[in-house]
C-alpha cells in the first residue's frame, strides 16, 4: 500500500456472481461499488466478475482469476483492488501474499473498508468521528498482522483516513485499549445526546430515512427553508441534522440522518447506534425513495429491512417518491389524455408522471404515498399537507388543550438543534 503522485487514485473492482446473485444483480452491485469508489475520490478502470457457486475461501475469486486481476493491475499501474464483498482476514492475507510475488505494493480493500473510508471523510462532529474511528479499529483488529502495518506507513489516500493517518502500533493490546477508550467516549457522548433528545420530548419528531443519495438532504432544505449540505454522492450526510419547524403554529422537529445501503457494515450500524436513535425515537418517518432509479423497489426493501431490524418498521410512515422529474416519461402512456383537441399539450411532464404513478400499486397498497421532485419543488404542498395531518394528530394527543400557535414549548431557535 503506497501513496501515489497521481492526481487521482485508480482501482479495479472485483465481484463474484453466484446462483443466488445472478449476473445482472452482480453488475448492478458493481455499478454501485464504482459510485462508492468515485465518492471516495477513486477512478475505476476495470471490473472483473467471476462465476462461482460461492466465493473461494482462500482468494475470493480463485487462484487463476486472481492472477489475471493482478497481472492487469501491474500492467496498468493500478493503485488498489476493491472487492464487492467483505473479505475474511485469511483472504486478505492470501491476496496480499500473491501480490507480494510481484514486489509491488497495492492496496486491497473490500466494500466495508471503502464505506468506512467514506464515512471518515464525511464525518464532521466529534460524535460521528468517534463512531467511525471505533468502527475502523473494530474492522482492522482481526486483520492486524498485515493491513495494520501497511496503514501505519501511510499519510493519505483511500483507506488511510482516521487511524491510518497515525503511526499505529501493531500490538493487539494497544488496539483493544483504543477500542475500549472510544467506547467509553461514545457512552459519554450518548448521555449528552440522550439529554438533548429528552428535552425535545414534547415536540413531534419527524425523521427522513431512505437509501443513500435519494435526495433526503435536498428535501430537508426545501421543507425547512434552510441550507443543508447535499450533493450527488453516496453518504453526503453522515452527521444527523435537526431543524425546528413551525407549520400553522404547530412546532415539530425534522431530522436528516445517514442514508442506508446494501451490505452496510454491521460495525457501522453498531457504532452509529446513537445517531440512529434519532430515527428510532421519531414519531413519524418520511421514507424517501428515488423513483428514477431502475431498482428503487429493491432499495425500498433494503431500507425497510433495516428499519425492521431496528424494531421500528411499523412506525407511521409516508412513502415519498422523489425525483419524478427524472422518471422515464417514455414509460408513461396516457392514450392522448394530456393532449387537447388542437393537439397541444395540456399537462406538463411532471403532471403526467404524477398522474401515472398515482395509479400504480405503490399508491393503492400504501396508506400514505406522495410523488414529488424536491429539486424542482413539485408537489411539495401535497407532501406538506399529508405530513401536517400526521403531525397534528400526534401533537394534539400530547397537547389536547392546545389553542393557538403562540405557545412556545421549548426555547429553541430555528436551525440546528
């Protein structure tokens, strides 16, 4: 593993296609892995796929395929090999041993380490930085023998941020001591966070949830009318952001949290427990979906599965289909209902798409469903109306004698709480 003088680090991606995970699904996962790499500042040069009954226990892809991959990496002077699944410590050792024969140092990353690196780049608060560092140490501990010494030599680059920027000891006892310290630090931070959340108990809490990069932060900005960081990259938001909003005199808290993704490292879920408590303790969930994504239905299932694991899958939820302005209008057929007798268009693209989508099974099978474009501010009033209905219902169970909007429950100013 070495630093490079090139402006941008390069990588090849590797995945195994099995009977359970077919070729089409593997390609989709590799596309997402490439997006993860790009988010981390890495350019993908090539993808390799191996068809196996299950990943090889020793080298993940088998000896022959691994030699093919390494030969390409050496020839093209590639900086790293990124695997779509988590590698076991023994697989990492075997792969790195095979690379050693070429007397060239190349980084070996798996999906979890890449995601950890992105979280390390994105974390801003002390809490998030501590959570990420803990997850990094827990991930690296069983891989101490080789990866740790490699990381200790680095000054930057993917897989290097956080613990990798320091001169790390290879002693397991010291690593465990650091993990214990970080856990204690998080306990103290969690107590502070719990106190803050307890102080908000008398306000209705709404949390934005969804797959990463579906537009949650953009929607947060439009609903709260304040600036929230958003960009077209995975995990643009790592730290929770809370805004106090008042609609029709009724105050509530709106929270934007980290997005979910397939194969999200368990270590991150455990480390981000306190951050996810914002979701766990919410009264209402806004499940945001990128309906322009070709596999949005699977993304819904991924998010719902994580919510079910957290024990909050049955919370009052509004399914918010975002990015309808990017929906493939060629898939919408209205038998000319949007064209008048003179052949002129009566309805805009967004109106036609909305009309079409409202007649789909997502509308008929889900109690609360709204189709919007946060970026274009389309149908936001409808979302606001549906959300306000749920907020009022919860608010008046807390304050049955609420008379007007001049009551001030907490001394919070609008903005980050």
